[in-house]
């Protein structure tokens, strides 16, 4: 059991810098309160701002340095005004996903009391689900940062969608284990395979592998949905879903849709987990228009920090990390229940610092 784990910290661009600082404050207080666990941080410079100044998107040796840590925390990457010559965004984090096989993209979606609810049905107050997005293949296999697209004389571009057995088997095993863990924690524990198997051979293969893994996990309740029907159902009856597993681009789109149901991207935490390391980040962008103005909602990043602590507990065998993550989750729950977390994003009166301070206060109250 390790009392100390290492975290590579990429603050990135825009509000990534602000929300990273908020997250590290909260993580440190939660660990101090629990005791018997600690983190050491290794900063890595990367992002669009770094690209503008240096002509590369991450510091020399930065990718290797990230992989030498026990986990990676990323604030946000990208600035609209700074792009590659071909017009694509600066995105070194996509290379990190690919290089370290971060195939399991975990996107929790949860409704909080006194936070905006976009659906009138009272059952929407109970939304608590996870979109599990494969993060290294699918259509993102052809992301511009990988230079895998076929371009024909400025007339045609071919992007390939990849579904491999090796990655998809690991993804589905992760999905069944996640559903089982959530069932043990009092959640629905139902697993839905989201695909487009009626049209694409790649998606039929994705479902075939799901069924193969399903045969070894008869205790987990399962269902199926085509991605277009899933988009409809996320608006019509999201409370009926718990864990949904899907290809990369489907997860990219549906996780934003689902985030909108519970307030917005300021609540969208994210974990990208591989067999050796995990990367944790808020799923929102860098929002440079509000950078440094004390306006960003830090909760997506803070909740991503809690996901990181839970991951480090599994990796190190030290449950003190998991207890620290639970403290953060409970602090956010309590803060909303008491109407003491009121971010500007939701029309409230609290900026980054006030929100962070309130989470710290809520953690302290849990002694």
C-alpha cells in the first residue's frame, strides 16, 4: 500500500489554469482530513499557448513525463485563435490518450438539488448515470493530431473508424465491472450497449463483442439502443439509464447532450482510464473569454479530482484515497442541497474562488 502517488499536472489554457488550482486545493484538503495518503505533483507545460510560444504543443519530454506518473490531471487545452496550419485545434491530450491506451472514457452525469434541471418531469431530479466512451479508436482514430486521414488532391478526405477486438473487449469488460460496482453502491447497475449495428459493420462487431463479454457476466442487467434512439431517450427518459457504453464519437456527442440535462458542462467531470494510467479532466473547454476573471465553475474539475482519487485507491491499494474522493463528492452534494453552491454558470452569484471556498468549507464540516 502506497501512501504517496504522483500526478502529472497539465494546467493548459484558459480557465484550465483556474480550475486546476481550485481542484488541487480541494484534493489537498480532502486528503489532509482523511490522512494516510498524499500526492506529489509534476507540472508539464502544454497547450495552445505553449504552441504559440514554442511551435510545439507540449514541452520536450512532456509525453514521457506524463506516463511516468501514477495519474495525469489536465485543466483544459485549446484556444480558438491558435490552430495548426490546416485549421485543426491544438490537442496534445489526444496523443496522450492514444499513446497510453486510455480506452475507457468515464463521463458521470448527475442531477444536483438547486441546480438547473432542463426537463420538467420530476423524475429528472434523480438522473445519475455514466456515459462510457471508448476514447482511443472509433472515428477519433482519424483525429487530425494522428495524421491518419487520406486526403486526395484537396477534393476528398477519407476518415477511418476503427473498432478492434483488443480494445473493445477491454472496454466492455470495464463496462460490466463498472455496472456491477454501481449496483453494489445502490445504483441501477444496468448496462446499455449503444451502437448503430443496423447500418455499420464496425458497430455490429462492437455489439458482437459486447454479447461475448455479456455471456461471462450474467449477473449484470443489459439492454441495447441505437445511438439515434439513445439521443431521443436521453431527453425522454434519462432516469431509466445507468451505464451506457459506446464508440468514441457517439460518446463525445451524447455526453454533451446529457451534461446539458443537469445544468451544463461546468458539471461535466471525466476520467480516461487505461490499463496502466488514467487521465482526469473537466470535459468542458478552455473558455478563454472568462479566464482569470473568477467566473469559471470549478466543479467539473473538482469532481474529476474526486474520480482521480478513487482511481488511485484502486491502483495503490490505499483506501484513504477513495475516502478522500468520497469526501469531495459528499461536499458537493451537501453544498447544492443547502443552496450554498450557486455558480455564475447557473445564474448564481458565486465565482471560481467562492465556489472553491464553499467546497472546502463543506469538506471541513464532514469531520
